C-alpha cells in the first residue's frame, strides 16, 4: 500500500485531503448538515449566493463513515491505474473539471439541497475518462485497459442503489442516487476527447470539438441552474 501511495501523487493527495477533512468533521460535531456545510459541503442556496468555492470543496466532504470508507476504497483501487495512464497533473485537471460541470448540472435535476458532497462524482468522472478512450482510440492495448473499468463501475452503481435506496428505506427513489454518477461519467467521456493518455495523440479537430462541447454545457448549466434562478428571469 505504501509503495502505491508513494508512486501515485494524485491518488495520495486525494486520499490525504479526504481523510483530514473527514477527521475534522467527526471531531467538530460529526457528519450532520450544519457541520458538513461548515466544512464546504455543497448547498444550493449558498452557491447561488456566491459561495462558488463549494463546487470544489464538496468533493472532499463525506456524509457518513460508510460513505467515506467506500469512496476511499474505490479511489485506492482504481485511480492509480488511471493516473499511470494519464499522469498526475492531467488527473487533477480532469477531477476538478468533472466536479465543476457536474455541480452546475445538479440544479437542473434537484430543486434544492442543504448538504451534499463526496468523492464519487470525481472518480466516476475518471471512469468516464478511461472508458472514453474506447471511443477516441483504436488501440487494442488501450481498449483492453479501459474495458477493465466497465464491470466495477456497474457494480458500484448497483451497490449504491441497493444500499442507499433499498436498505435505507427509499425504494421509490430507485436510480435517483446515481443520476449524479451518470452525469459525472458522461462528463469524463467528454474530457477523454481533450486529455490524452501518455504516448497517444488525439486529432486536433476532436479536441476542439470536445472543448467547445464542455464550455457550451458549462454556460448552459450555469445560466439555467444558477443565474436564471438567482435573478428570476
């Protein structure tokens, strides 16, 4: 374990920050709504009022012990492989860009929320980044590498639904929990048309189109999700 953490800087950094933030949350009152918001959880009204930093800080805030431990396990198991293929700096950019667009998209689905967060949006974006290479490259080795993420991703989504919606008593909201995961996955696929694995090159046309798609979606989501509602247009 220590060898993996030493070799993969992004994986180590994301695990460390999440562990520190969750420890502080536990010490300062536990994962209740007030404490979560104090430590940067996503809150629609606060973001709409100008606290845009929550779009990014929410990725380090977890709502329970099982939420925290499960997400850290997934990150530890899958992110080093993606980091090896794309590099640490690329993953930092992708992680943040996924969280930005995903958070801008949320108001189009939910009317309001008090405290949400977690690393799952980020790592589902990385799943999308990896799986997106199946669309943009015709390389047997790279395609085989990307294909290994499909089954674990599906199992995580199914497991999340079973736990959060059935075991916790909300069967009427089946698939609701994974809307954010699916949006993160799609954003990661878009970013696969921008960021290249080490040793591979994308046609400039694909990169330009993917950049334009990302920027266009960000503007549309911000306008209808935050700006339009803020000024009641």
